[in-house]
């Protein structure tokens, strides 16, 4: 066929047209196939990236990292999840990469990339299609209140096996890290508040209470000098005092909120005696103060001594008939109204009173009794049936009840540690006497033997900076015995949205608040009958327990703890319990419930426990 005939033949034109259209058709179909593969690869790569950062953020927990680098063990977990979701060579990909970064808000971001080889498009020089994705996981928090009820008893000064620091020191650091993690994870507009109730034999909450919530008068285990009505014949003595050397001078008087403590010390430096006489020299240094109350203040005067030496001469001077005075140990009512603020709603301000309980029955002296912040609980009764507790009588266990100023039984009483005479206990032994005792002996005072510890002040719920949290926990002191019930009661009171602090603890706007109590202890209940705590001296006050009760004192405390814990949970409060360096008892496990208790035997396990709590409190999610 000639060339002209070929061009004139319509069948030849169709062949040419098809040949010319084949290349773009191949590019279109091939591009669709290759792009479909790259799309599937990108989707799976995104899922793997999300899985990796989610796993890493969960593993990070509440750890505090300051260098911006994902910790090695956390990175290993994230890469493991990424690899499981997008193994090497998936969909024929090459040069797969995955990297994670710790952001300033403690979220973990990631990037992933891979090259998807082409099938058809390589004819046109496009050998691979690069795909890349980004991901980010964050632990988000809604409005949250966290009340930490912390055991600060004497055993917290001990060190757990395997640790290099005392338990109280480790607790301080873990709480700081926990706070930093929560603060770093919250978003704009979210409120997270923190409160603290350190507890031991009692709790220090007095300075958080309104004056109208405290009594005007209260009964204490004290003593009163009493004329027995009897007489005795004794030798009379006359005394003379002569300065020898050194100086004494009056200080300038001033007004203060409380009487300062005396710094004057004296030492006998010479002594002699004979028939009917004695002589001795005494050296004095320091300052002796005298205080007189003037309203809410005290007027302070005193004398300053510098190597002041004086001589005392004691000489027999006949006989005399004297009346016999003895101490009458009994419950003594004291006026504590001066501890109140200037108005009913004013916070309790405390102070010092000076009952005549020091010295001897013949020459009484003022006993300085200072309110440190710890309180005695309000009215209660000795409960025998804890399944049917009468809260109209057990007012102490009614977490939400606000005191009625016209009913002292609904109010709290200030603990005066020095007015704690253990009737009739002596350094050499003794037995309890509910009845008053008339004697010339000095019975033990709980405060003088470490039986009336007052822990650090409780802290109401508040937004707190890292510096404020550090300052607070660094001030915790380990002393006293383990009374779990009073810690649970007051942790609940300070956290409840419907009780004493309802206006402060209400939800913010229409946004609900998540409420959590973290209850940490390092030991089982350790009740001592010689302690002066939130229910007085137990064998003498007999408010919630007596030696004839059907339960031991320890059993009474534990049953009250269980009841109080259940009352707290009724307020829609999540209770977490941590046993630090101690075996978790069934009582503590039951209070928390499954999944909410932890046994931490050392520092690492304590940190892990707080990590788990932080994760459960927050909402771990993908944000990019």
C-alpha cells in the first residue's frame, strides 16, 4: 500500500490515535495504583505513629523530665508499639523512620516517614512516593481537686530496705514530681487544686476553722491545788539572798501576741551545810520573762542576767503548823474563748493560757499551755454496731455537718498539749483512774514524753505553684503514732463539696470537678492509751472507747476508719490508698477498692504508684 493510501485509510488513523493515547493512559492508571498503595501505607503509618506516642506517654506517667528528651525506657516501649503496627518492609516500604520528642507540656510528639516504591510510575522516572505523618499524645485533665492525706508518724523517719533516704524525704520528692506532672499536663482554663492533711496521733486543722466552730470552754485532764483540811508540824526556815558577782538588768517592756519562752538558765556552783543551816551559790545567765494578758495581747517584762551569781542562806527558825495541800487530779474546765478571732467568721487565732498547774500544791505556778493547731473532736459515743451508726450522736463522723454555735457538742475543742496529766501514771508505773486522785505526787504529762504529737498544719484545697508545694512538703515532720481514722475524717472534710467548705469546693461554673483523695501510710494502726489526741486521753475521757469496751482501742480506730472511708466515697470522691514500706491490710484494701490501692516497698515503687494514679486521673488521648 502506498504512503498516500495509508494516510487516507481511516483504519490507520485509529491505530495512530490509540498509540498516541496509550502513554497518558498508562500514567493515569499506574499513578492511581501507586497512589493507592502510598495512601494505604500513610494510613497505617499514622496508626503506628499514634500507637507509639500513646504507649510512650502512658509509660512516662508522672515522671518529671527537664531535658526535653524522651527517657530511654519510655522510648523503647514507644518504638515497640510502632514496630508492631508498622513492621519493616510493610507494603514494600523502605527507609522507614520514627522519632519522638518530649514537649514542654509533657506531651510526646512523634514523626514517622517511609518511601513507598512505585510499580507503574517508575516507567516515567518516579521510583518512590515519600509519605510522612505527625502524631502527639497528651495526658489531659479536667477540673480536679486532689487531697493528699499523708502519714507523718515517727516511722516515716526510717529508711526502707534498698533506699538511701528516709521515707519522709522520698515522699517529699515524689509529691513534687506528681505536682509538676499534673501542672505540666493541664490545658488553659483547667483548674487543678491541691490540699494536704498530715496526720499522726491527731491532725492540725485548727487554724483553718472559723471561730464560731470552736468552743468557748473545754474540759482537760488537769490538776488543782487543794487544801486537804489536815495539818502537820514542820520546821520553819528563813532565807536570805545576797548578790555575789555578775549583772542583772530589767528589759524594756513591750507587747506581743504570745509570751516568749524563757532563756534563763541557772547552775549551783557551790554548796555547804551544817546543823540547822545550808548555804549555796547559784550562777544565772539568759533572760527570764514575765507576761500579763491584756485583751488579745500580752505585756512582756523581764530580767536579763549575765554571769549573775547570788548566795542563798537557809536557816532553821523554829517550827510551825501548816495545812496540808495536795494536787487534785481531775477534769478541769478552762476558758479558751480568748483563742477566737475578732468575729464569728474570723479564723481561729489560737494563743496561750496559763492555768495554775505548775509548781507544787503549796506554791502553784503558771503552766504555759499553747494551742499549736491540733483539735479535739466533737461529741461522739462508744459505738458497738458499726452497721447502724447514729450520726446524730456520732457527730465526729458526720463529715459535712457544720457546727451550731449554740450547741458546744457540735463544735471542736483546742488541744492544749501541756494540760495532759495521765491520772494516775508515774515514771515508775501506775494504773488508770477515771476517778479524781488526791496526791502530792507528780503524774506524767503526755506532752513531756512524746505522747501528744501535733503534725504539720493541714492545707486547704488551692491552686499551688511548684515553689509552694516544695515549701509545704519540705516542712513535714515525722513524729507521733498512727491513727488512720482522724486522717480520713479530715481529708474528707476538706475535700467534700457539700460540707464545711462547700462554697470553696463547689464546681467551677458548669464544669464538674473530679475529686480524688490519696491516702498514704507506712504502717498499721498504732494506738497508745497514753496518747493525748483528738479524743482526749482515751482511758480517762472515754469518749469513743473505754477499757471495758467490746473492742480494743486499735479495733475501734479501724472500724471508725472504715466507716469514715465509706462516708467519703459517698461524696463521689475517688479514694486511692498507698502502703509505703508496709503490707497493705484488708482494711486499707477495702477502703480503696480493686485497682485503687498500691503497695510500694521502695522509692521506685512509690513513684510508680503516683504515676498510675496520675494516669487514671487524666485522659490520655491523641491531640494531633
